C-alpha cells in the first residue's frame, strides 16, 4: 500500500463539476492499494499519514504532523500509484488490487481514518475526479507500508 502525500494550503475534489470533498490547510493523500494489501496495512498507513511530520515547528523544521496543526486530511483513491514502470513505455497495473476488492478496502481505510482523526474528506472511488490543490512548499512524500 502506498500514499503520495502533499502538504497543501487547500485542496478539493470534484466529480461532474460538483465538489464532493475539500479541506483547507492540511494533507492531500493519494492512496494506492496493491493485491497483497489488507486492513492492517491500511490502518498502519492512515496512522503514518496522520503522524508524519511535514509541517513546520517553532524552529522552522518539519517537526509537526497534520494532527499537531489541526489540518485537514483529503483521501483520494489512486490505483496508478501501484503501476510497475520499470520496463517499457506503458504502465503495468497488474500489481494493483482488483477494483471491487480495492473499493471495499478503501472504504474501510476511510472509515478508520474518520474514527482516528476528526477532519477527513474524500474523493469518490473509481470516479473521474478533478483534484485541485494549492501545494504548500511544495512538500510531497511517497509513503509505503
């Protein structure tokens, strides 16, 4: 399971022109789910995202997490994160979990996140989403569990 996280000043997700999830300052997290992923990995990933220190502390260092600063968390499913890209000129999506199974696991991940953290928004699994973000930094990290 992977997450591409971005520190943002604001972000929102729209489907068919309608905003369905939005946050102000916080973390936009694209979530990739692989064939071998499970609920335990999903929980570890959410915990890591919430606790990952990418916000400035009083010393100007990355010493605070989204939880520490009370920021938002926007979770967006992103199967393309699981693509193999080491050979050829076309991504290989074989490592990604099949859509029906991935949807169920992503829903569990979102429910866990909402129980663990009070300010969570989401995109729509499998939808063609327009994601708008104002990156802060930019600060981006690829997390694996």
